[in-house]
C-alpha cells in the first residue's frame, strides 16, 4: 500500500478556490459585461423570519453568450474594472 499522492489529487497553488454564485441576468446591454442578481434566503437578525436578500454583481462575459433572464454561474476573479470582480463560468438555463 503506497501513500504517494497522484497528480490528480495534488493541490495546485496556482488555482485557489474561488467563490461561485448562481443568479439571473438582469442586464446584458453593456459590451462584455452582464449584471447578475443573486438571491439568498436568510433569517432576519432579530425576528428570525426567513427573508429574501438580493445583490447585483457585475460579471465579465467575453463572448456575450448570456442574455437577460438566463440563469448563470459566476466565479470570483481579479478586479477587471471599477465594478467588475466576477466572470461568467457557464449559462445554466436559457430564458
């Protein structure tokens, strides 16, 4: 029984774990940029009722594949502009 780590199991330092979010595209009118609305269900801090909290993220869409109403997966990346810190990974469901 060997304890050697194979190439597939070895962690890579060049690709750190990045946050991923799923949301709906609310705007795709800009060049190479989409606005994604991500909704979360969280308990209210005082009253504990479950409420919907939403936030908009600006994401880089180089090919322009995402359209308004599409459900997309976005990933955190380096700052690309003043507001863009996310990139489009894939379109999960087209509208």
